[in-house]
């Protein structure tokens, strides 16, 4: 890791996050979120966490953006501003309290790379020392994910498949009702504005493409 | 959203690039033992290789290469494969997901665990690929029901 580069990346990271919340155009917000994921992936790579960086770059910076854009084209591109000013009175103190709590808790964390940190004194040493002999796998991360801790991986895979199936169950249109009306994923629930916007959003997407 | 993109440059570049992206995904899945990656990242790359033609190429062509039914199918097959690998050691007296308990003639336990990891990575890759394709097809309204 290079400290000035890390600081620069952190500043960019926070800036993209705040900008993504502030822009009104949801397409721009999606692009900013993808950039956020890319910078996060660079930070992970800087910490030598290449497995996490690869997943973050592929999923966070790549595919999630495509899925968000698909969702925008199916609905609407503009976010409605929150009008109720009382929300701020509740939300801002909550955020400040949460950040304060996290900062307070972080003072108790061990230093980065500290060999006496609890994470390094437990079973992790065993994994690092024995994984090559026990599983013939040079990449310790793969050995842990797919062998020692494969039940976690089983759970994660189950979560992803369940999420996809649930999304399909909730959003998929039956063939008979999808013919005449273009892109009204659900009757009711979204309110009249959403169902008015839906065909328009799709048309706008078509115009931009041309 | 989906369908042939008007610009020929974009169409050609995506048509040329998408098989290589999918191939890189297969490499990442198969190479998880030696480098960064594995089932999750590799499955996402393969899914991108399938989604890119949907975004840019003619619909008939794109949906013939990767039909919408492939998403739920791959997700289910991957999940079943993972569960199968998890359950097999139980029959030979091992613990759940303990591949090393399975004895294959002429193979040391470490090698069996190596193969177990490979099968798990393939299963995860299939499941993630299927799930991502299913979500994309659902959002674009092309999933079959």
C-alpha cells in the first residue's frame, strides 16, 4: 500500500458517494456508484485483497451498473426530491450518532498488520500453515472459501439464487398480461405516477439509443 | 433496452469482445486454486459475456445463444451440484462438506479436497451466472414464466 495514493482514493471514494446521493439524474447516480465500486476495488487491491477486489470490480463496478440502468429504463430516470423537512431532524442526528459510534469503536481496533491481532492468533494461522499440504491449493483464500469454510459459501450461493428467484417471482410478467400494456410490472403498489412514467421511461431510453 | 444497437462499431466490438469476456470468466472459475477469483467473480464474468449480446445484438441472435430459460436452469443446476458435493461425504462417514473423507482409489485425501474445491467453484460459478442472467432477464421483461 502507498499512503498518499490511499488517501487520494479515500477522498475520491467519499466524494463519489456524496455526489451519487446528490445528483437528481439517476443515470448519473448509477455511473457514480460504479465509479465508487471501482475505487473501492482499487483500495482492496492496495490491501492485497485481490479476490475481493476482483469480485468488487466485476460485480460492483460492472454488472450492478447494468442492472441499475435496466431498472431505470424500465421505470423512471428522475428521482423525486423529498419534501418533508422534518425528515432531516430525525435522519441527520441518527447518521451523526452512528458515525460517532463507529469512530469510537474503531479506536479499539488493532493496528493494520498487527501480528498480535485477535484475527491472526486464532485459527487463521492454522489455515495459512496447513492449507497447501491439506488441499494442494496455493491460493489460501480459495482453500478457506471452498473447503474450510465452504458452509459459508453454500449459504452465500443460496442467498444469491434465492434473491434472483424472488426478483423473478415479484417482477416477472405473465405472457398474457404483458402484450398490450408496455412495462407495468405490477398493478397498484407503485401508485399512479409510476405507472404513468413507466412507458415514457422506456420510450426515452429508446430515443437516447438512436 | 435490449435489441440491436444502431451503431455498427458498438455492435461489432461487443460481438467480438463478449466471447472473450465469457472465456475469461471460465478461466477465473477454473483458476481459483492458483490466483484471485473463483466461482463468484468467474460466474459474474460469464454472465456479462451473456448480457453484452442482449444489450447490443439483434434479439433473435442474442436470445438464441443464451436463451432466457438458461438463467433459472444454470442457477438450479449449480445449487444442486453444490448440495450434492456437500452431501456425498455423509455417505462415507465424513462430515457435511468434508470432501477429504471421500476416498478415491490412487488419490491422496489432499487431492480429493483439491477436486472438491474445483467442483464447488464450478457449482458456485453456475449458480451465480444463472442468478445474474435471471435478474437481468426479469428486469428487461424477457424471463419466461
